[in-house]
C-alpha cells in the first residue's frame, strides 16, 4: 500500500512525537526529515561544504546526537540553500512513496516533498509553549541553556524557516491544523490518529 502521512510545523511543536506515534500505530516507515538538515548542519559546523555534505549524507550520519541547540541553528541556516534542499529531496520522496506507508515530518513535506500525500497535518503551538518543551528536553544535557535563550532560538528559527524564499514553512491549504498549545501530547496523537482513520476508511 502507498500511503503518505505528511506532517509540517515549527520547532518543538510536537510533530516528531506525533509522527513517531502514527508510524508505530499504523506500522509505517518514519522519516524525521529535520535530522537530514541537522546532519548537514553538523558537518558544516565541522568545516564541510553544505551542498557536498548534503550529497554525501549516509544513514550513519543520522542520530540523536544531532539534537542540540547549536546543530538546530546550523540546520536552519543550511536549509535556506536551494541546492542543499534539492540534494535532500530525492531520498525524502522515495521514502514518502515507499510500499507499506510512510510518515514524514518536517517543514515542507505537505507543500514540496509530498504534495500528493493522502493525509496532511500541520502541528503547531505558541512559541512560549514550544520553548518550555524544548527547554525541558535539552536542559538536562546542556546545563548552560536558559529558558529565555531557548525561546530566542525558537523565534529566530521560526523567522528563518518561515521567511526563506525556498520552501518556507507554511501550513498547506489542505492540511489539518493541530494546535498543541493547550493539549497533552497524547491528545494530539489521538487527534492525529482520528484524522488519518477517517481518510483510511474513505479509501477502504
Ligand atoms: O525538532 P525541531 O522541530 O526543532 O527541528 P527539526 O525538525 O529537526 O529541523 C531542524 C531545522 O531543519 C529546521 O529549523 C529547518 O530549518 C530545517 N528543516 C527544513 O528546512 N525542512 C525540513 N523538511 C525539515 C527541517
């Protein structure tokens, strides 16, 4: 079965958690596309050329070690480059249409990578709530982080991701919006599953 669930949204809105839960629920492949940009960002911090780094990326480059504030900022800087985005597009499209179903989360999945996706979600939350969540996630590993610093990083990344010319972050006109500002993440997952169930039932 070919079935793509495309999820976009700003930093720390909960889209990764929703994407992982949907993939587990339906037995679909999951690709966190932000990790691709983070891996390129990490290589650039280490001195690599961004486009070459994107072309040379392998699965071994991906992992949770990329989930730091510095690498997130570097990812959003390399993500404005159309040549970097182009180098990462094919692998994302291949996975989106792989047999057995796929969930992809990122910034341009509904709009650019998989506009044909059967299910489209835009997961968002207020900047303050997102900063609180990201601070809670990262502060144990990085004692130098402050909540205010994380909020500033989130706002700077929003501005760069939404303001860039190539594939800016925007809610697709046909995406269902889930605002998790006042929602426990389990409720967001339930809302996403309910939405996808309706689409699957219509196709059955
Ligand atoms: O986890 P979080 O939402 O904070 O970020 P991420 O999804 O890992 O993405 C890191 C950065 O990569 C974003 O701020 C974007 O600049 C970029 N990105 C993108 O441009 N397009 C995507 N499909 C995914 C990520």
